């Protein structure tokens, strides 16, 4: 059986010879770099911001014994059940156990790049579950049976024509090179998936120790739908996502937007803190968290809304 490393090397050799592919990537990168550099110039001192962020992350990573405990205590204090994992196998097993416990059949995902690292989709599909990526770029490459091309731009290697072709083949849509029409085709399919999914699965951009919350930043609103509509929510993230204080987001959210997509601030920035509390009118009734801490550190949480 061919290993992932061998597959990567073979595909890399093929792609370096593809001049059309090179042109698509170079065009996308030039546009991105121009927007990114303009946004960074809006900071009073970009380098000073980088250094402040690095100091905060250094503090967090070197005091994980303190901040992880604080983070978990806050979660458990609001009724969240926390689990830890040290390997990809353990993380997959815990997620599968939660899904089976809930008698679920379908899962919709968003902002869960760590799941790519542990090859979660393959494990879920092998176990007989339907898994749908809700991020537009990841949805497109999933239809093509490919892994995300880039952590921020999963389908940056594809043209409008490529996307139209895969939609026509897999979704039965009419050919179009209009970006809005392509988006609406995906939206119609995904809205139905949100409504019928048993499980929502997200990652996280940051984990705030002070408040016991995960922060998710996105542009499409799909993470909010993934977290809100299915009856059960599972979140998967690495322990390196820890930030000490809620105030740290005032620096990290605009820096993430500027470096990630070249925006001053991402469209949707959400904080999730666990199950519904007695004084709250809506939200999840139950949470489960799983934290691996060696090869693939992550947290898994499941929440069942009312």
C-alpha cells in the first residue's frame, strides 16, 4: 500500500510539470500578497504586533500545566465533559465512540483542519458515516476526492471552470462560471445537510484559558451553522491553541485576519463556552471534550442542543 509520503512525492513531481497549475497558483498568490500587505500596513507597527503575539504564545506554551488546567476547569464547571488523547488513533476512537453513543449517521464539519492531520474523514467513512465539509473550498475538494490544497485556501488550485465541472458531475447542476451562481449551488446542497446532520464537528482557532471558551473565526458563517443546527456538536483542537486571556483576542483576531486572508477582521468571530446554562434560553444541553497531548494534541467536545 502506498504511503501518504510516497503519494505526496509522486503528485508533487507531476504538478511541478503542469504549467497551467503553476499559473493558477501564482495568480492566486499575487492577489493574496497584495491584499495582505495592504492590510498589514494598516497596523501602527506590524513587527511589534508580531513580537507581542509571540510573547503571548511563548507564555502559554511554557505554562501549559497552568493554562490547560484553568481551561478545563472552566469547561467542566459549566458541565462540559473533557477527555484527553495522545495520538491520532485515540482521537479518532473517541470521536467514533461519541458518534456511536448518539446513534448518529451523518456529520457536517467546519474549521476542523486538525481532522485532516489525523485522517478523521477516512475513519468516519470507513465506519459507515456520511461526512460533509461545509467550508466552500473544502466542500469542493471533497467532491473531487482530494485533500485541502492549502490550510486557508483549500481550492486555490482550481478555476471557476473546474468547480463548475465538478458541481455538474457530482451535484447535477448546470454549467456556469459565475462565482455567485457557483456559491448558491453549494449553498442549496449544504443547507439541507445542516438540517439533516446528526453531528456538527468543528475545530478552533484559539482556546481561551481564562474563560474556558474556544474561538472560531470564519468568513462564510458555516461554522456557526455547524455548531448551531445539528443536535450534537464535537470540537477538535490542539493544546497549542491555548491563549491565557480573553483580552489576547484583541491582538490575535486582527493578526489572524491580516495574515490569513488579508482582511482587517474576519466576518464571523464566535466564542463557544459549553452547554446551555440555567438562565439561558437556548444552546447545547450536553458537552464532551477530548484532549490528546503528545503526537496529536487536541480537544474533542460534543454538545446536544435542545
